C-alpha cells in the first residue's frame, strides 16, 4: 500500500520525531489557514455584488410601482369587469414580495461601507426609499381590493367619466414622483 504520510509506512525507516513534527506542523498550518479563510469568506460578502443587487432591485421596484399605479388606475376607470384584475392582483402580490426582498438586501448591504461616507449615505437613502415603499403596501392592498370588488355600475361610470382626465394626470404625476424618489435613492 501507498502511505501518504511517510511516518505511517512500516517499511520506511525514518527519524520518527523529526518527520512527525514537520508533517504535523504543515497539516496544522493548512487546516488553520483553511478554517480562517472559510470564516472570512462567510463574514465578508462581496460588497460589489451587494450594492449592485441593491441598485437593481431598487430600480425594479420603482418600475413595478409606477406600472402598478398606472394599471390599477386604468382598470378602475373602466366601465366593466375583466379578467385582468386577477393579473393585477398577482402583480401586487409579487410587488409586495419584491419590497420584502429589497428590505433584506438593504440590511445585508451595510458591510460595504460600514454605513460611513458615500456608501453609507447611499444605503441610508435606499433604506428611506424602502421605508416609503413599506408604507405604500397598505395603499396597494386597498387598491387591489377596491378594484376586485368594483361592480362597474352605471353610477361608477357616471362618476368617473368627468374625473378621468384628473385621475390620469394624478397617476402620471405620482408615477413621476415614484421615479424621482427612486433616482434620488
């Protein structure tokens, strides 16, 4: 048989104490080095990836927020029920999950600058944006429920027809505001 460590080979005549200490020292050194590198790699995530993902999810949430506001308002101003409300409800649920994921990523990204300097202020701005989005969750849930329960009666059409231009303008301005907040973050 082939012995990896020569001191374990019964046919080998060696200075047992000298070789054992030499090989044991090397084995212990590499084990300690491996453990230290494993601990460092777990404790220090790649900072570039954390902030890159944070920026990407922030932009995605801004886009989804603006689209949802527009789509729900457009549906609400309609004159009859349609199956698109189920798609909108699923999108709102996806949006809420995305906002929750964004919160997790915001909390994980503090390693990059230890919340000091530019990176710290940038993360703080994105965290404020996330806090704003959390407050919007209730609004989206209410919008989702109202749109789902709408009967689109004659009164609904009669009331919303004169308000259509105002609601479209309000939706447009709110969409621009959401983009501006996301850009500033």
